[in-house]
């Protein structure tokens, strides 16, 4: 079943169930189906057809979600990209994806128009959302004659192309088939035990694998997607209460910010029965606070990627805090010798409790088949039928996975391997710390030294106090930070991921209220 037909199946099941909320816009399934079919008709008239890419650079909004489904109707390839990206990155994606149409909104218009400058691209390939922007206005698409139904893509045809965040170079296109996307959504529903009608907070960006997954899952279970055009903790809490949101599938930083709000104790979050996080590790302290303050029926860590959505899932964090869990349905993972030169093989399997690189089978139905126009990246990441994630981790004696950071982030100090997330987890237990990030920096004696970047939680926060805390903790003494930098805010991506490279490059603002020791 192609995804366009999957949407029609949801409409047939519960046509008048609420499907989408975006500010004042409210659509049930049958009304949204009409909008989607009209948008598909308008896009078809502009030349979008089977296999063509539509690059979409927008903040989360009704129009973006509608364009996603319209592409599924046409068997076209929805290709979203970060609306906060630079014009150079957008220009790269436009050149790399070779799109038939380009859609953007007033949140991204300056960057998109700068990316288009100098290119001989006519306005008839542009679709815009906002006043006085070039190209066909989205509202005009809704005046088109609606298509009768999906053109009917095959399982193996590409329906989506995500671009990785590009934290280590230019973004890489990740083509995803109808089978892979449909299976990934069903996998989330099964693993997290979503129920028909469960509503979701749609704040994860729709250019991110989690955002698209939430959109697709909501439709498959006839649940409402409660859209947010950008994350704001106060507004997120208001929407949870007002719309009686049932599921929160977010990155840890979003949970941290919501629980930290003064309005949280007075907000009714009793509708939330299902909480899951992904995208990065959650500290044990934040896990504890989520359980105590949100009191969900289900609380899970979901580990996956754009390339293969599900690697492992842990829904018993009360028993194993921090665990990524057992391999998902139809999934196999291994931990093998870690290297940075791409020479390790899938057969170099490590014993339990040894840290190495996590790899995943490419045989599963959620897997991609390779990067877009990047045979070099394929050669590095895909070896012997296994996908090398670049993540460090180990399997415990029960066969459950624990993650230990990225290979590129591992610190080697005095010949010892130090994993930043272990140090960050210790620092997060200190009441003087609001947030922490750890990197390795060059050191003449040790090769690298551990440096902690801190968002302070108190006026009493000092480097001396934090060093005393680490010294008295269970953290090995050689792993404790040798320098502290107090910053206004840790750099994060639009999806909430910590951007360590910004710290390495000096791209941060030092807080003048605290004395750094770097």
C-alpha cells in the first residue's frame, strides 16, 4: 500500500475524526483529504509527477503537511529541508536534489531567494506561503480541480528524501521508500503502543525524521496532529492542556524546558499517557523528573536514525535508566570494533559490556538502500549488509543496548577513552547545573583535555564547586573536566540536538556572570 492510499484508508475509517490543528486551522480527515487532493491537482498542473522531487523549506505548518500528503498522492518525492539553514546549504540541496518544484514560506523566504540568486529558475517552479512572495501561492493550489485519488506508487518507489543535519560536512540525502516509511510508522505505533485516536504534539520539525514519523503515525491511527510552528515551552504546555494531547515524542531538551517552566505545576498534563524521547541521550536526572512529573503510562527511549528509523527501544527505563533497549521488530544490531577509518567489519563483534560501534542490519524493511548521489558515503556507512551508525555503545549481559556517544566525539586523554555523555550525565545531577555539554580540546600534555560547557542554574555555580561535585561522585577522577566554560546557552540544532562542533569552533556566547577557567 502506498502512503497516499494509506491516507485514504484513514479517511474511510473515521472521516470526521479531527486530523490537524494549526492555530485557527482545524481539519477533520475528510476535509483535509479534499485540500490534499486539490493541492495535488495544482501541483500536477505545475508539472510535478511520479518520481519528481519537491523541495520544501518551511516551518511546521498546515501547508507543509498538506504538501507532504499531496506528494504521496502523486507518487512524487517530498524533500523537506531545514528552514533555518544558510542560503549556501539550501543552494547545495537545490542543486543536489534537482527538484521539479520548490516550496517555501515567509519564515525561509530570504534564505531561499538568496540561494536562488544567480540561478535561471523561473517562478513557475516556485510554490510560496505568505504575502508578496514569488511563485504560485499555496492558496491558489486549493482552487485546482481535485485528483480522484492516488496514482498508486509501488512499495519500492521513493516517497521521501530527508537530508541529514550535516553536523560533519555537507548534508546527505536519505531516500526513503513507501515500504520503509509505512513500516517505520507501524513500528513506532507497535513499540510505543499508540492507540487509535491518540493525539500528538507536532513540534518536531517536519524536515526531521521524528517530525515526519509523528505526522505519519497520527494519520495511521486517526489521531490529531497538534502542530507547532516552532518550539516554545510555554506554548507547548498550553497546547497539551487545551487540546488534551495524548502522546509526546520529543528530544530531551524539549522535555527539560517544559518541566522547567513556572507554568508547569499549574498545567493539566493528565491527558498525556505516552512519553518517548529520541535524537539524543537523556540524563538520568531528567528521566526521573519525566516519570515523576508527567506520570505517563508508557515512557520509552527510541533509538533510530533517518537511514533506518528503528534500531532499539527501551520501555522499562525505571528498571534500566538510560538504556536504549532491545533491537526493534524486524531488527538486528551488533556492537563491533570501533574505528574512524572505515575498516572495521560486521564480524568484529565485541563481548558484552565492551564499548564499540553500533551497527544495524540492512535487511530490515525500515532500511534505506543508500544515500542520494553519495557512493563515498555508502562505502563508509554500508559494509557487508550492515549499516554503521557512527554511534558508540555496548550490550549488557541481557543483550540490551546502552549508548556512549558518537565516535567523532570520543575524547582520548592520556591514552584513556572518555565518553562525553558519561561526564554530562554526572554534571546533570548537580543542582548548580541547568545543562552541560562536554568536548575534548587539544592539550600539550594529555593530548586532549575534558572541557565542560555549562548553563548555570544558580548564582553559586563556580568551577571549584563543580570540580568538587565531580570529585565526590562516582565519575572516575581522570574523566572529570579540566576546565569549565559558562555559556549563555548551549548551541542546538532546530531539532534540539546538541551541536558540539559549535563548541569546538568557538561558536558560543560566554556568560559574563560566571568565571570560566579555559
